[in-house]
C-alpha cells in the first residue's frame, strides 16, 4: 500500500520550485494561485533568498503549492489519486495539502486557507520572540520532563528519535546550553515562531473565522491526522482538526504508527521532499521511500506507484 505525505515548514530552500516551472501547466497554476492569494509564488519559489522564504506568511503557501503541483505530476486527476493512494497525511502545514489531495478541500480553497493561516501565525509569532529547535536522539521519558523544566513545549513528536521543542528565545537558548541526557544535538529550525503551542492561540481564533463558511467534503482517500494519528472520515472533522492543530503538538510518531497498521509498503514525500522520508527510514524499516526533490525524481516515483499501488485508495471506514 502506498502512502503519500507532504512536508511542513522548514523544508523550503531558495529556488526549490525553479525546475518544476519547466513542466507544462505548472507556471500557469502557480500564477493563478498567486492572484487568488495576493502572493507571488513564482518569485518566492525561484528568486527569493532564505530570509524571504523563512517568513511564515510566505513559507506556508509556498510549501502547499509545491506539494500540490508535484503531486499533480503523479496523479493528474482526483480519480487517479483515490485509486492509487492508500492513505495521505501532511506534517503541520502539509496537512492542508493532504486535505486538498484527498478531496476535503479544493486546491484553491486550500491555498486561500493556508494564506490566512500563514498570516495569522506570523502575526501571533510577532508578539513574542519565539522559535523551535529539534532534539536529535534521547529517550522521550528523559527529554519530555527536561523540556517541561525549561518551560518548553514538545511541539512536534516526530518519532525516530526526534522531538521538536518550541518556546521563547530565552528558553531555547537555555536548552542549547543544557540539553537532555542522551540527546546528540539541538538544531534550531528555519521557522519564525513557536508553532503548535499556546503562543499560537490568536491564530486559532482567526482560522475559526476563516473556515466558518466552508463546506468540506469527506475524504476520498484515508486522511491521517497530526492530532492523534487517527484516520479521519469526516471532512468537517478534518477542518476542525486543521484549525486546532495550529496550537497543539504534531504527533507524527502516531501518524507513522498508523501507516504501519494500515499495511504501508511504500511512502512518497512530495516536493520539497526529504524530511519525512528520513524519519520513515528510521521508524518504518522495510517500507520503501522516495522523496520528490526535483522533476528528475518523477520516473522513480511512478515506478514505485506501479509496484505498490495497484488498487489502493479506499476511503476511511
């Protein structure tokens, strides 16, 4: 069974969309979305520097757009996706891409919503200087109490020996000086706020207002939620979880457990792929993985789909 996943904030790098623009229709789709959300996705995906695309209000729409255009090269229409993909999930903002790919939201609605999400989270992050750092290695029973002692939140529990802490700049500086026993490294992330913590409460309120008039459809393909790793069958529930997740921890470890329980044999991470495939390689031995980094990876991805997804894609029960 094939699982498709979409990466979260921090996966972006300068110019990462450039090779995708050479493919038929991609530039037109990006320009259409750019007009709809008043953000030049082509510029930010090609010419902008690292600081420009670190901006939350830019990075989030850019990542969802990249996920959708790269997935579209593998699954030209919704029926292809529903037939070939057994389950889908996204890490943090990647959940919005997963919601569009599974049919809960239209692509344009997902782009409009992620634009509002990015702006709201950027505004919330501006109140206090906050950030996030990844802890590599260490046991959860040691790491989690240590973070609590420092006043930090385990914002992403990613599995495979990785927990992401979030909090104020002062708290993260204290963590760098005093890392938990068994932790190999503490790595600051390319994000501009303490996402998935109480610092994002104002963004939750903004998103609640933004989704009030939406009429989401139920997923056509199993949708695995960051909240608890559960398969969610209701479109209304998916949207409610997307809103609340902004201020609650990402449980990617539980998502990977669900992939295993569902019988995943292969995982494809859409562009800009790499991070989630790295976690899967450590947490899901025996599951084949592929990261879509550039269009050069598309042939290998198609071969993996042909091998692992002959008749997948039944919706959640």
